[in-house]
């Protein structure tokens, strides 16, 4: 199996040979990194690199394998202080001929989320942004950041606490007042 090398970010699947892999190595410049950060929901990204290959899989299908590395900065969910995350993720997408496109509004998750219908073109930059967004923590926290308990309620009324919402809290309150009845 021979390997070609490309610097383009969009590969037309009709142009990909059934016997040849195409290697890629994307390293966005500062302007592209800013756009990628915004698209992935981060404040900034640095040192981003997405390298791998698109290879034949069987007679008509393709597989994209790659590694995404770099650093991303997100705001802490508690303090909004910047939190830097090291990114090192393996990426795999299998493009299958004849796989039906999902129906509009369909919410059922596929059994294998790496399998997709064969597109007319594989946008490597879009795969990179999606992989970055999936690799970032949903709720980044700065070291030592603690979410304080917030109590809300009308004046003169004791606010509910997490302990009050426990289904056994009422039984414990009855028992502590001696109203639990002994059996």
C-alpha cells in the first residue's frame, strides 16, 4: 500500500484511490487557531496539530485515523479564571458507502459513533474541530476552585438544602423529634 501526502484540508472521496493511503498533517497558524478555538468553545488554542491518514477500508470504504495534540484554554466554570488543558486524543472515523443518512430530527445515537455515511469530501479541518470540542472538558475547573453553596428562599423561610431533598430526610426529622413511633 503506497502513501501519498497532502497539505490540503478537504479531500474529495471520489479522488481517493482504493489502494492508496493519504497522509495529512494540519498545524493551524495563529489566525486559524483563533477561529478553531471559537468553533470548539475555547478561549484559545496553541500548538494544535492533527496528523494521520485516510486509508482504504475494504473495497469501497475509507477510514480516517489521526492524533490530535495541543493545548486549549477555557474559562473555569466557578471563577472564570483561565484553565489550560493538554489535548492528546486519538481520532477515528469510518466512512461507509451505502450507509443511510440520518433522518432530519433523528435523535437516536448510533451504536458506533465512528461510522458515518461516505461524504463527497472529507473536511479534515472540520474533523479536527469536532475532535477538539469532544476532547475538551465540559466543566473545566481552576485548581482550588470550589462552588459555594447558594441558599435561596423567601424572607423568613429556611432555604432548602441538599440534605432536605434526601428522601429519608423527613424520616430522620421525625425520628429526631421522637414522633417516629417505636414498633
